[in-house]
């Protein structure tokens, strides 16, 4: 008697997309702000901020996850404060997955956005100042529009990166099917359990999605170069 | 009026020696040209006045407003200085049309006034038909006009132009000169213009500040500078002087004349202030003041075949040994084989 295949669970994929989208939005805002600070301001500890913003790129994901557990775990003051306000812990929720993905994506955005903002013709920004425009207006009307392509390309790649985070997410969000199990973790689980059909399907979907994102990012970069 | 008196120093690095700028000048309404070689501190002066660079000490006033004062620790932001700045590369916002570029600058004006002002400047800078174009679709001259128009939108109290003629061909340059001369006649604000083009200097300047290695080494109207370059260094910067090391042979204060030895022979010279017999002085003479002669005579020297440079209005004959002569073309055509150059006594000017 043929075994009817169990209906495929799409939840991990949806969760991954939601987590990646949230993480990209947060890291975009935070990353551009940091990049602007690093590109335009001199302050004490600038080198430290620069190094710290790059660190997540270099650290092993599990190490990053461990640090996150220390900082936002239930015994940390952030974790306790969160629990005090919302009534439930922060770790082992989809929000924790968003935090892990954000950290994963942010170095890329800071680096690329800083380079993009620094490559904007400074004479244009000076012209803006001599014409009486505030720094805020210069940023929104001149610097950001002129740097938009490389920043958009970096955003696309950051989205792809947060889509695929495994180690840090597993450490602080866990592997709770239907709650915190993202696509990357679901693939690992499926392979472990010998469920090749699920693993293969998720791999194909993620691969296609990532390929499209990389293609878009490359197009953005090329149009800038042209 | 701009009253500037400030210093700015940059410490030397491992591979560069330090640099310091000392600028002290007043600029009345009209065109003040900052003339000098690259790296002399001209653009840095504009940047300090515009507020992009903070001087180390001194004071900068525009009208009755203090833009910078190290004593009172005043350093207005560029936004508050009301200095229009025309950048060397125009610095038009590439993602905005000409009209949007102007509108960006007009943001602080009331709405109706804004439209009127933009239309007015588009019109007077012949940009109305180009208002919808992006900077990349404009020629060099059009970009130049757009960037000047943009700088004028908010009615600046001073206009700073950094090498506006650079990269423009002769026709566009003339165009630019007439735009600047018209602004000079209508705006009545001080305009500082950086250049290392002598022609531009003479075409536009009311006052010239000559920069060399971070100092203003001489100043005056263009004509004053030609008649009295002051020092050999300035004469060299102004380009075309013949410079002579001369020995004073005799002075005649009664007739206001002198006798000097230069180029190996005796010459009649002008009255030389503060000089005595036996002193050594540096004299200069401009090429157009030297004359060609066909026979020997006082203040003449025999010359051989020159190197010849064709110039638009004349022939420049270089006989070597600081004997460069500008000769009208028809005179040059009729010249005989035997040639003398005459240095009239009054063309010899004393340098410090």
C-alpha cells in the first residue's frame, strides 16, 4: 500500500521570510545610521564602533549566539526587563530569531553603506550646506539618493544572509516546530530525520530565492558602475 | 564687504611637510581675484570663508556679521554664512534636474517667492529651456551657468567662485566673463574668484591678491600690479617679465635718472629709490615695452636670431638672456637682418 506523503509544512519558510524581512528593516535603519556616523563624524571610540559593527561577520555563529544568550537571556537585565514589561521571555521566540538575524546582517550593511556614503561627491554635500540646507535634509535629499544603489544592493544581500542564519538563531531561538523553527533549521532537522523530500524542497526554494536576490544585488551594483 | 584675517596650519605628516596659510585682506563689492600657483592656499581661503574649514586663529567678517572669531569662539556653520559657493566641478546634484537643483536652494523662501525667484534666475541665466534636464545632459558652460544660478537663489551676501573658467573653451570663457561682469554690475556683493589664469585675472578683477606658498605676497588692481610687480617672485608669477640683475653706475636725482650696467653693457635707467652707486638691484621690463630697432643707439643691444612664438595679437621673439620682446605682426614682417632691441629707460622698473 503506497504511503501518502505527509502534507509539507510551509511554516518554517514563512517564518524565515518574516524574520529576514524584520531583521533587514531593523539592520537597514541601524546600519545606515552607524554608517553615516562612521562616514561623517569623528568621535572618540569610532574605531571601536567600527570594529564592533564588523565583529558579527567574523565571529563563529555559535559564539555570537552564546553572547546573545548572555545579553538577552532570562537571567540578564535586558531579558528580565523584557519579561517584566511583556510578561514572557525574549529568548526562544521568533523575536529572538529576529535579533540573531539582525546581528548577522548588520556588518554587511554598515560596511557597504559607509563605503557608499563616503563615495558621494563631498562637493555636493558642501554645496548643500552653503545653500543653507540642514544636515538632516542633506542626508535625505543628497547623500542617501546618491548612495541608494549600493545600499539597496547591500540590503538585498543582507536579506539573503538573514534568511540563512543557523547557528546564532538555534542558540537563542531554539528549534521549536511551529514557533521558532526557521527554514535553515528545518532543513537540518529534515536531514537528521532522513526526511529527504522535505529537505530537498526547502533547499530548492531557498536556493532559488537566494539566487534571485544575488542577481538583483548584482544588477544594482552594475547599474551603479555604468 | 569681506574682512578676513586668519591663519590655518596643517601639521606635516611622515611624507608631507607642514603647510600654513596666512590670509589678511578686505574685499569690497566687486571682483577680488585670488591669483597664484596651485597649492598656494587660494581654495583654502574660500573654504575658510564658506565655513568648510575652521581656521586656527583670526577673524572673518561679512558685512557687519562675524563669521569666525577665534577670540570670541564664533564659528558659524556654512548654512548660516550666506556665502554662495560655485565649486570647481560645479557640484550640481546629479539626481536632480536644473529646476530641482535651484528649488533645493530656494527651500527657505516663501512658496510664491520661490517660484518667482527660480523662474527669474532660469531666465537670466538662459536656462529656461534646460530646466527639465539633468546635469549629465548639460554642456560644461550650461553646468557652469546652472551652478552660478543656484548659488544666487538665496541672495547670498558674498559669492565665492573656485576656478570657474577651468575646463571651458575660449568662447565659453568669454560667456562666463560677461556673466560675471554683469553680476558685478547688478549685485553689488563681494565676489572672490580663484584662478591661475592671468587673462581671467585681467578681464574680471577690481582687486588682485597674489598668493604664493600660503601668503598673500602682493595686492592691487591688475594695472598696478603690472606697473609695479614689487618683487621678482611676483613678477615671475605674473608671467611675462624680463628680469635683470643690474649694477648701479651713477644716479642723477636732479633729472630723476640713473646709469646701470646689465646684459654686459651700460644703460640709461629710471630713478632708483634708495640706491647708491655700486648697489646691485633687480629690474624688470615687460615684453611689450621693449622695442625692435634697425640700427644701434642708446639703450640698444645687438641680438641674434630669436626663438619665435606666434601669439594671437603679436609675435613673441625670445632672444635669450631675458630679452623677450612682443612685436606687432606687421613690424615683424618688415624686419631687417640686422636687429637691435631697445629697452627704454622708463620701462625698467625696480624690484625689491
